[in-house]
């Protein structure tokens, strides 16, 4: 569905709250932050406009960039990706300081901002371009991602999780008007987000610990 841009590891279960964390296995990622080195994380969670706000709020996040990845066509356009013919997913790439925020924290925020129990869709948007995915950049990220998904399934919260975990490939930066869309077009963004039913569904899935982006 092409949005109308012109108008627009371990698991702790406490009081029904799921916290996904893997402190013991984070050292490799933390080491990347020493000497001014930053980490990179890439996620697909449906509409990429809606995935920037929750990560932008985190201390230690240096930047967020929306784009396309996981497909077979070089330099795809928004229209091509939205048509579902390129194999790409709308995605967000996050640059973060591992000394200030961990990859585990990013994973936790990611899960709480998606619907992991549907395939090739998110909320009102349908098609494989809106699939959910974790694109890992190294073996540590792969291990943490798989542990987090396993912990979520074993918690019994969901019977099945369709979020894929796959190696990161070329990330194509989306057109400029998509970057920080929620800041550039706050009214249009809120209209789309509300109309898509994103926050209503996230509350059903995650309760009080749902999306950190609903007030954006």
C-alpha cells in the first residue's frame, strides 16, 4: 500500500511485563564503542515512518535513517518498494553508542513496536515490504537476536513469531522526504498512525509497555 505522502540471553517476566535482556553476552558489542566506535543495528517493522520515534528517544542513539533492504534490486525507489516487486522491506538503520545503550535495549524497543505474530504485514499495511525482520551485522547480533526471539516464544506470550532474522545486506537510504517524517509533518504523521491502528494494536499485544512512539 503506497502511503499518501502528500497528506502525510534471558527473559524476565515480572507482573506480566516481558523484558528481553542479555547483559552477559553484550561485551563484544560494548567493546565496539571504545575509542569512538559506534554500533549499527537494522530492523524492519512495517512503516518506517513509525519506527524512528521510539529509537530517537533513546540515550546513546546517534542517528536513525530509514530505507530499504533485503531485496534484489539496486537503488530501489519508494514507489518500487511499495509495489512489492523488489523484495525489499521498509527498514530503519540505527547508529548507536554501545557505551550508552546496548543492542539488547534496541531489540527490546524493536519488539515492543511491532506485531510479531503476523506475516508479510504490519497493521494496515500489507505485503512483504512490510514484513518484520532483524538484520544482523555480526555473529554477536545474530546470537542476541535469536535468543530474544526464542525467549519471546518460550514466554508463552505468543504461540508463533514470524519475525525473520537474516544477515544484513545493502541498505538503500530512502528519499529525503521520508527521513524524520514525524518531525517534518507531525499532523500528517499522526493522522496516518492513528488511521492505521498501530497504537491500538500495540496496546493489545504489549499492554502498558507498548510502543514508545505513540505520543509522537
